[in-house]
C-alpha cells in the first residue's frame, strides 16, 4: 500500500493486475474517448504496463497505482514517473477516477493524498500534460494549482491528434524560471 485517504487506499499495481485495469478502462471509457477519439482498445492496459520511458529521459522509477474503495473496487488509477528529467520532478502521466465518482469530491481527495505522498517521496515539482478539449480535466488541474508552461501540438493518441497543455506545479516553492532551467523540454521555445 502506498497511502490511504479516507475510504480510499492506493496500492501499487503489478503484472497480475492487467485484467483488472483493463476492466476499469472499459467500465470508464470517457477519458479514452476524449483523448484518443475511441473506446479503450482490448489491449490498452497491457500496453500501459509495457510502455517504456523514452531513451534519454533520466528518471528514477515509474509507478502504476490503483485507488481502491471500501469494497475493494478499483475506482481510479495513477501512472507517474519520479525524478523525470531532474531530481524532484515528478510526472503525472495519468490520473483517472471512475465516472461514477465525478462531481463528488473523490478526485480532489485522491489527488491531495497522492500529492502528499509524492512530496513525502521527494517531489519538489509535478508536471503533466492535459489534452485541450478535455474540459473537465483542464478545470481539475487548474483548480489543483497547475499552471501552463507550454503547448505541444500534433500529439497523437490513437486516431486523434491533440494539442497538449503542459502544466507544472511547485510543491516546495521555487520559480518557474528555476523549473524551466531543470526541464528544458518544457520551455516554450524548445522543440
């Protein structure tokens, strides 16, 4: 177990959880429809587990965790990378909560606990990309304190080409100039 928050527990997922994650994706297809333009593929979870971090991207570790409720049902997932590009920079690759919990405060509760856990494990900054047009996610990340640092155009997911808002958030103070000095990839003028 990674952490708890109220009725929720965050547990690291492993190879034996691929079918459970696939079932979660298929039961909550909205994210994939918005981001890829289609329902989750039958091998979506398998591909997520097998996904490699690009060569030349220094990092410490990749995390895949499930959020479970009191009934031991998977109600959310986190996929992230610690120390991506520089020590203390954590990347939130996916943060997804079951559709039935939308609008109930569960996502904010889970994210606050996740952020505390990341901070306790060395995160000084967090970063993520949110697809323009995913209005619910954009509002969520803005309310969670994230700020745009750049846009990436032509970001293909499935059959859909998106514009990605790259956002960052300081967890221990610091200026965005300091952040951009550590993560050249997120500078507005970088390729």
